[in-house]
C-alpha cells in the first residue's frame, strides 16, 4: 500500500519562523515541529488549504494553544472571511 508522505527540512527546528512560533506559544520547538506536521498533513489532504478552520481548530489539531494565531502572525496562515 502506497501511503502519502510530507517532506520536511532537516533544519526546520532552527527556522526563524518556527522559533518565533515557539516563543509566541511558549512551546518547545520540537513540539512546534510536530504540530506543524499535523496541520500541514491536514492541509495537504485539502489541496493546501484548511477549509472552514478557525485558529482554534489549528490549536486543537496541533495540541498547542495559540498556534493558529502564531501561524497567522508569521504569515504561514491567512485569515479569510467565510
């Protein structure tokens, strides 16, 4: 069975935006990378989008309070009027 996978940069843990999310959410960078993998997996299953997801959905899926807001603040997630 062929399973989909996501590529991840080995240096992602040191990426300035990952560090910014870590600082903004007061969460260890390793946990941020794990949360990103979960959120990006959902987005990948939806053509790169998170349809009908509020920031709270990102927080819940990643397990990191404030991650949705942090992703908007750094420019990795945009808010849209639904």
